[in-house]
């Protein structure tokens, strides 16, 4: 049982490049989340998906887009990467939005030069 | 807007109990307190949560004061593998309805020493 799987684990981009971070969960959870973690700050919610077919903005959505491809997969896209998006990105899932026991992936470490 | 206050760091000897405090004086009456931890370079891991009664599971115990303004996470026999950042978290509204999101602060960095 893999839980939450994120790919890639590491990525280096040049300013202006685009990329998609992939996330998949095998726990049949309804809700999925994308966070970023920066030094000296707590995790911040970028986007979330309460259930398949829905997505909503979190605290820091600017510069990102998401797709809830199906119940298992929730991707995060950077259309034009900026150095300010250098961060560690975590995907998480939970049974549903009101139940805040979240299961996290191992993270994607992204550097934008 | 962390809503919780934790000491930035603590030390504990291996095999001893680790008691991690948290202040959440503005918590509302029907809000839970959640604890997660993050081992270096890994994703956060859920530990335990509670409302007003003390809670225990296979990982830890959670003691919540009667006025609910503070709580303590107890790792009864800390091991080196418990070295991690521990987050005490409360929730705030997320969108419309009764949904809530977790508000993450900086946590307590616990070092378990041999």
C-alpha cells in the first residue's frame, strides 16, 4: 500500500519554464491537497480538491493551476516558473474535507533558477 | 496566523518521556487540536487529535487542559527515530460550509539524544 505518491522527487527549472507535479493516492480518499513549505514558514495550502471534479484555491494559489484528473490523481502545474516558487511541495489526501487526518507524500523539491 | 504557540526546540533523552507543550488560548469550543510530526526530509505524519478528553493511541498520548487553552503531547518512551518537528495545529474555516483547514505553524524541533 503506497499511500500518497509524488513525482518527481527533485526538479530544477529555469525561470519561465513550465512543469507539472504529479500526485496519486491509493486510499480511495475523496479530498486531496497541495501545500508548499518554505524555510521559516509553516506549510501553506495552495489548492485543494474536496472531491473528484472540484478544485478550490487555498492561501497561496497565484502562479499555480491544478487538475483533479480522477479520484486518485491531483496534479499541480506551474505555467511559468519563478524563483519565488522554489520550495518543497507536498501533496496530501484525506477521507473527506471535514476530516483533517491527512496523509502526505514524500514531497517534491523544486528549485527555480 | 498560526493560532498555536509552541517552543521552538526541545531535547529529550532516549527512553525517557517527551512532553511537548502547546498553547491554543483562542481555540473555539468545538474545535479539535491536531498533532502532526515531520521527520527530516519527509512528509508530515498524523499523530493524534482531541477535543476535550485525553486521548491515547499507539504513537502518543494527548492531554488537554480542562479550559482547553493548552495541551501536551506525550511520547512515553522516546527513541532516536522520534527526532522530528512536532506541529500542534488547530483549524480555521475553509470555504463555505463546515469545512476546515489546518493552520501550520513552525512547530517544536525535538531532538532525542542517546
